[in-house]
C-alpha cells in the first residue's frame, strides 16, 4: 500500500467517524476577519477559551475599522485570559489596519498574501483559505502533525511547513481541509497525546505506532 492509498483510507475512516468537519472557533460568516482574529488568539490557548473571550470582543468591536482603531491597552484587557495578550493585541490591531489600507478590508485568498499580515503564519493562513474561500488547504496544528506522523503519512517531522508539504503530496486536494479538521477532533477524542485510546481508534488498521506497539 502506498501513501496515497493509505491517505484515502484514513480520509474515509475519519469522514465516517466525524461527518461534521468544521472549525470549533465561533465567528460570524459574514465577518471573515473574525475567524482571522480568533485564530490569532488561539495560539497557546484553547478554542473554548477563545470562544468565551471573543463573545464580548466581537460585541464591542463590530467592524474591522473598530479593531484597527482600538486602544491597545483596552484590547489587552479584553483578551488577557488568552495569554500572550500584549503581542496578540498588537498584531490584531496592526493586521486590521493593514487589511483596510492594503486590501480594501477584504481578507486575501492565498497563503502567500495572508502570511504578510502581522502575526499570521501558514497554519492560520491555510485555515482562512480553506474555511472562508473553500480552496484546498492543509492546517498543520499539533494534532495533525502528531497523528499523520503516527500513521506514517509524513516522516515524523515536527516542522509544520515540512508536514504541510508532505501531506500535499498524498492527500486529495478536495479532502485536505476537512481531513485536517477531523484530525483535530480525533486528536481530542481518541488519539490523545499522553493516553491514546488505540483499541477504539478508527485509524488503527493503518497506524504505524499501533503496529509497532503490538510487535
């Protein structure tokens, strides 16, 4: 079995296990910038905490211009429980200004352009490309990196960019975005880093880690 065949089997198994593949961050679909801001806040913070914080944040700042003109200290206090609040507040204000001044208030639709925004890396950029513009995208969060390595779909690298490029070689482009969302769900529910539930794992037949552990 080659890697593309294995990847297809994993895609099918995860689709059956998690038919609803979507980002757990909450945002208004008519305000795509909210997803960008939520994802920036999620660095070293849980999505659940971000959703709590953004409920008040998005009620106070109701437009991209509001974020661009927000006093940094005021925003810092509102997002403080997300951690790294000074850096995150600075980036959110700066990216909002840049979106207005250079992109007419519209989020770019490519990873290359999105990563020009302050504080935005490839993981966030891919999320925007996939969830907002519905283009093929690979979001390499910690769950995706770890589990695809266990499956042998990647070489075990922890470098998100290397993992992304390796997955682009084996995943069907039209499945890649949902696959990554399902990886997050699977990593939280079953393939938990310190206590994997291997016996109940839908990916067990193709998992190199499980095979080695049984040998």
